[in-house]
C-alpha cells in the first residue's frame, strides 16, 4: 500500500458546505492516535492490542490505552504488553466511565487524528485504514465507521432498534442523515476532538461528540465496517438506560447556543 500520509489535507470543505478544520500543509506526515478505553477486559485485551499493532496502516500510529479501574486481573497483563514503543498505558485508580477514559487518552495523544477502538473485539482494527482513506485523500475531515446489523452479528433486536432510534432522533433534531451514531469508530482531528470538550464520562460521550459535531455543521463521512456484538454474559456493558440518556444529551446539544 502506498504511503499517503504526505497528502495536503487543507482547504477542502465539509459535506454540509461549511469550511472544515484545516490541517496544516506543513505537516510532513499524518500520525494517528488510536484511543483504547479498557475496563475489565482480561479475556480480550491482549488479542485486541495485537490486532491493532498487526494492521498495515498507511501512516504512523500510536496506541493509547487507558485502563479505567479494572478489577478482574486486566492490570496484570500490562507488564507483558507495554514494551512496544507504539503503546502507552495510562491507569485510572477507579472506574470513571468510557467518556472519562477517552478524555484521558485524547489528552495524551500525540497524533494529528484520533480514533476510538474498544478492547472487546466487537470491532475489527483492520477496518481502520478504510476510515483513513477519505481523510488522506482530502475528501473528509471526520469519518464514522457504520455497522450493518444482521442475524449473525447483532446482540438483540432491542439493541439494534435502540441504536436506530437514537440515530433517527439525531437526524430529525439536526436535519441531517447519519447511519450509526453509536459507532465506536469515529475518526476525528485531534484538535477538533479536544475543542469539542466532551464532558460525558460514560457511554453518553458518543451522543455528545456527535451532537456537537452536527451542531457545528460537520457531517461525518461514512464508510462501512464489520461488527460482531458480544453477549451480556461475555461482558457487554451498554444498557437501555444509556439509550435514554443519549436522547437527552442530543436534546441538550441541539438546544445549546453554538459557540463562535
């Protein structure tokens, strides 16, 4: 695969017609920071990290792991996986939530772009280069990986219906069309993500980040990705309460006054 990292990404416009956040043409390369929040993922963490590091990325990457107070033995794994120079590990002394872990990881990121990647193996790190492609080609600023749900990969009908309901609610509120608001794979310029100042400490950070992007007139570019949901017994943590909270967060962000 040719190295596309030297492409000039400045000066294009987002899909909604607003000038997008420019990336300096002086940057000789693009570096991607992969943010991995971890909470009680003893059975999957080692494999998840190996999958990320084995991907043939078209640019330099770093993996920023934030352990959010794991108590199941996950922390015992870090001495054996922290030797790769691309990996940095940060520890929360207590569980604070996915949003808090991502906030810590984003603050530590040194790349020009960030993407979230959970440690539960529901998503394939091998799909990340496909999200990078429109950015490196200068066609997009923010890219979402969108999931297609079927009988072979969905956790439950209620879960899929809830995801569609939250996504549809956002589309109606912001008069846009996105396919998968709750996707983990959100590729965003680091400076932009930090400027969003996402404060939700739990799963609500997905709705807050998307609501703030949409309120700014930024419409994510979407690419299809693979997905395999795990069961509640296997450790799935999202519940219907998170869906209700997402609706409230979207309403709050729609009503907020856009900052200049």
